[in-house]
C-alpha cells in the first residue's frame, strides 16, 4: 500500500478519510500541536492498529479527540465542576483534560485505567474530520514511538509510508509541541504533561484553586555543576498521560541536555565541539539563534527567550539531525518558565535522562 498525501482543505478528502475511519482503518491528520494518527475511539480493534503501527507500548494511554464540548458527556462517567470552566477557556486548543471514563470506552484507549484523556483540537481540518466521521477519534502523534513528533505532513510520510492509506496535509503545525495534559479526575487539578497551554494560563482561569504539577513535569534546579542525572521511573505503573513514562522525541544520535543560563550552556557546548576535533568532528548541537556556533553540525531553533518560535521549530530541528553523519548531540535547554517549561520537558525526554546541569 502506498500512502497518499491529501490536501486537507478539500472536503472530498475529508470525507475520504472519514470513510477510512468508519471502516476501522487509520488516517493521519493535522492538529495545531502535532500530526495525529487517528482511529475510531470506540472500536477496540481499530485502536489496536494504532499501537501496532506506531510500535507503541500498550500501557501508554491515548488522547481522544472531539469536535464539540457536547460530545464529552458520553465519554466520561461525570464531568467535574471545573470541566466547563476549562473547556470554555481553552477549547478548541492545546489542553487535554483527564476525567473518569464511561463504559463505552475500550480499555486499550486508556491502557486499562479508569480515566480518559480528551481534547478538542483547534485545527479546522481535524474538526472537519471528526464531524464528518461522527464519532470521537483516538490519536497519538503520527510517528514511530520514541521519535520526534511530526509537525509536517512529510514527516508522517517519511515515518509511516505504506502503513496507512492517507495523510491529510494541513500545513505546518502552528504550536509545534503536544497538548498540555491536565488531570481533573481528583480533587486538585494536576498537570501530567506540560504542553501548549502553560501553568500560568491555567492558573489565571482557575484563579485561587490549587494546581499541582506531576513529578515527571518537575522543574530542575541548578544547584550543582555539571551533574549528570538519570531519569527515574519505577517502570511498573501505567502512566495516566502520554509522555510520562517512556523516552520520547529522540533522534537517532544520543542527546545530552545542557541546563543553565544561555551563555554558560553555549560555552559548554562550544567546549565539547572544539574538544572533539573542531569542524571535522561528528558532534552536533541544538542551539539558540543568538548563541549558535559557526559549525556545519549546529542547528538553531529560535532565540533564547522566544519560546513560541522554539516550540514551532523544535521537532523539525531534531529530525534534521537524522540526516547528518553524527554520533552525539548537545542541546541548549530554555529557562523553565511559561512555554519554556514545555520545551525543556521535550528536550530532557529526548535526552533520556542524560543531563548536564550548570550553575546559574
């Protein structure tokens, strides 16, 4: 089977992909965050094809996409009091809400958990597809598990050509990183995965209500000099959100995430490249625009304080490294504030716990 890229702005292509979903198949489609690999969220067999196609661990839950707030009622056991407040503020948009699931949701969608992750995407093609299909769509990112998420249709094609019939091409993803996952199934809202909606934005809506941050999303404090930290995971419990347990977003060459002030991280990376043989070495770097070295293996992804630009360019930049003859990558990590926390999270996940922390 050859995978065909279709123009998402044409209604006939939306209907064609909706028909594939109705038959139990998979299609890739754009959202404002990343491209998704979609299946009928109420069809256990169709959902199982997502895991097979991606090579995804079965204990890694999926996000269910809807086209209106009204569709959520049948998917959950009950809607928490804060649901409407959050949905009206951020939907359609890059916020996923975790709630107690209803009985109609297959267990493989939620990795056997009693909660479901739901969001309403903002991209018009995603909304049109869900409406044409008539049912909720379960969809993780449309890439092999562990690789950088796709933010262009060509990324999806390069990753899974021949495994699905169609890719809806809706252009480059505007946000460029996945949605924020907020668990509202308990008494206190809890951020399980940072994403396109920031902690401060959530707090501004919930006002005086406490909002917790899961340990997997914790900020890293620079108290030591050049200290390597191993990512800690007990490896036993199913995560309540995608992106909490496994190494993600990684190019082929191993990454070292360098954390600290931009000038110090730039100097550290410069030292690593120069000590590895200068321009003839196979060491690469991901750097902020204004700190970038004049070196063929250096890729930039935005200025140090322009987090939206960094988010939009991050995954595409990580994918570029796979086209280089390199053996290692050093990456500058942005300050962990606002959207910078999300980008830092993705780089650290890609590094698999291989970190260098420099004193501020």
